[in-house]
C-alpha cells in the first residue's frame, strides 16, 4: 500500500537510509521485515552485533536527519521516499528501488515515459550534435530525456531536450554543480527541468557515487541510448545496468578508427539495437508495456527463525565473487527467509555486500 509519511516517519526513513552499511537491498529487507523505519532502527544494533560487528553501528541522529531535511528545504528541493505516491514508478519497479531521492525543479517530469542518452565526456563535435538533435526529436514525441549533466554527450542531450523536458541525475547532492562550466545549464535544469540525486544536499560526488547515479539514470528510462563510449567507460556501465533492469539498450555506430566508437560498436556486437535516429528509438519502444505496479506494501513480515549455525554457514559460503541469493539458499540448505535474514545481519556487520539484481558477495 502506497502511503504518505508523517514528519516523524520521514525523518526515520531518512535515518535508516543513511545508516552505515544499509544499502538499497538491506533497506528493502529491513522495511519489509519491520514495517516501520522506527522499528528497524531500534533493531539495528542487535542485528549488527549478531552479524559479528564489535563496534556500534553508526546511525544518524534525529538532529542529523533534521539538518539534512532543512538543507534540502533551503534549496527548494524535495525529498521523495520510495513508499510515497509521487515516487517515480520506473524507479519503484527496480529490484530493489533506491530508498529515497532528492529532486529540484519539476519532479512531475519523472512520472512521464523517458529515454536516457549517455556517452563520452570528451565527445566529438559530431557526437554532441547527434545527441542534441536526438534529444530534441525525442522530446517532441513527448518523451523526457534523462542524462547525467556531465561534459560532452550528457550536456548536449540536456540542451536538446530542455524545451520539452529533461532530468539530470547527479552523483553528489542536488546542489553539486559539476562540471563547474555547467553552472548555467544547471540553473536552467532547476527552472525548466529536474535535478535528481540519492545523495544528501551539500555532498560533493566521489568515485563510488557514480555507479549509484548510473543505476538511477537507467532506472528512470525505458531505453538507454549510448552515443559515444570507449571500451572502459561509465556509459557502458549504464548500458549494462539498463539491460539488467530490463530496459532497451541502443548504441550509435561509429568509425572503427575512433576509440570513442569502440564501446558502441561492441554493444551492437553484443545485441544492442543500432540507433541512427529517433525512429530507431521509437521502434525499440513499440510494444513495451508500462512498468508493473510495484509491491510497495512494506508490511511487516514475521521474523525468520535464525540460529548461529545458519549464519555461520552463510558467512562461510560468501566469497569476493558475487553469487545470486537463490544460489546461496541452495548451498546453505536453509530456508530462504533465514538466509536473507543472515545476509542482512552480515551486511550490517560489514561482512557481506548485498548487490542489486539479487547478487551477494563477501565485503
């Protein structure tokens, strides 16, 4: 049941999302188990201790959560939690969804069908022209264009779609203007488009923030178009995430002599749809259904029976190589709820890493 949170529930939701070692997977499991964020917060110290943690787990205080809410309000930004009616349905359909997002600008754009356009920061003039034109044409069909406000292809895509609707997803807070030369573009996005972030206002993005940012870029869209990308690039990470999320992936072909075309050509070789213009994108979107209405009931489930032997067996089965949680259930020869409960405890203790897509690894 989608619901509106009280001020106290919103504060506790934020505190749980910002707690050490609580990523989207652990957050989702905790809310499903305890129902209310306040109950999950109360259980955290004991769960972490049972997982093998010696030092107390770091949980933001009520004052720290109130300070983040106040910082967002001072910017005119809006916090939307995953259980709330205005949370974008595309993100809510992810497994698991991000617990919350901050938005600045026209948040209603996030409820419209969208296509992401991503690519190289050091982009060619031709690549930027293509991205700008494609974004403008997609916008004229009623689609919102999503990108990451980076140099090159991202910036060109936003420029093309500003008159019709575009959203920029940032790695830092919704006030983290990077690169600095995009200050004027950022101002226009806040006024005519939408800026989105999982991070707290005031945060400057660091390297580990960008995979989370890329997951939201692809998660907001029905399709991802890669315009230019080298073989090792963040744009290819976004394309991989899109495929894992069941989104369409398209790539613009390029000259084999240009390193910026190698990533796109390789995507096409692997099965991505070829994109030479707006018609290719619209063709890829034909027949796609809307996102399935997600299960956001967050009703408390009975706690799983968990003994030390199950927890120890699960911990021993983990390695740096990610495996699926279902495979871990089979290997542990234990009930799935007990294995999932053990994984949450181990994650809170810093001994397991719960990954999107149902994967898990040793931390």
